């Protein structure tokens, strides 16, 4: 594995990630059909966020771009919930995760050359995305598309990296990733 794995693991854990793993990009499963799920707009972000489909980019081009990297470092945060219907707790865990992804991204960009940093769900760098106002992204260098927007099968990625996709009753698990050469 890459010589950056230990450095990235220490960094991610110091910033709040619960677990980390890594693998070669050639072992990552990419699935074009994730775009169909996005188009169903179950999350309400389709067409309203620059880092979500369809505006994030053509799925085939994104998969091709991701496959140009040789390694992927994966990290996860695990949120505790009151019960399996704790939507508020899931939201709070998501906010915590997004802050951790942004912190890891900032530090990783200092030590890696040209990494592709991916989060979970829609980008949350800005309180309100400029997409609905038909204005350009305010922070394109910091914006965070999701692993799924690149067609990455996160449940399979977790397994390949030795991470659990589901971490027990009354928990929610979010993933982030850094692809690098």
C-alpha cells in the first residue's frame, strides 16, 4: 500500500474520523446506475447543487477521471442514534461528518499532489449553494462531490478496505475518500 496510508490515517483520526482504510483504485467498483438513483431525487439535491448530478459532470468522464488515480484512502464517521428513526440524529451526524471531511481535505491537499477528495451526499461547503441562483460555484477548489457521484459503490469499497458499512444498531455511518497517485 502507499506510503501515505499511515500519514493519512493519523491525520484523519486526529480530525475525528472513527475508522480508516485504503486500497488500490483498480479494486474499486464503479457503477453507472448510481446516477439513476440520483435522478430519482430522493434527497432533493438533484439539479440544485453544483457537486450533485447532473451538474457535477458526466458519469463516464468522472469514472475515467477517478481511475487515473492509483490509491484511495477511505475514512468513516459513526454517529450514535436514539433509534433507527432518529432523523435529527442522522442529520447531526452528517453535519459532523462534513466538517471532518472538509478538515481532512484541507490538510490532505497540503501533503498530496492533486488529490480527488470525495465526501458523502451533497457538498456542504457553503450554507447555500449558488446553483439555484444560476451563479458559479463560490469555492470550486474546495467543493466536495460525493463518492457516489463518481459511481463508487461505497458498501463494496468499505469491504475492500476492511471497514464495516453498517456499524451496529442505532448508528449511522458516513464515508469520505481521497484518491491520489
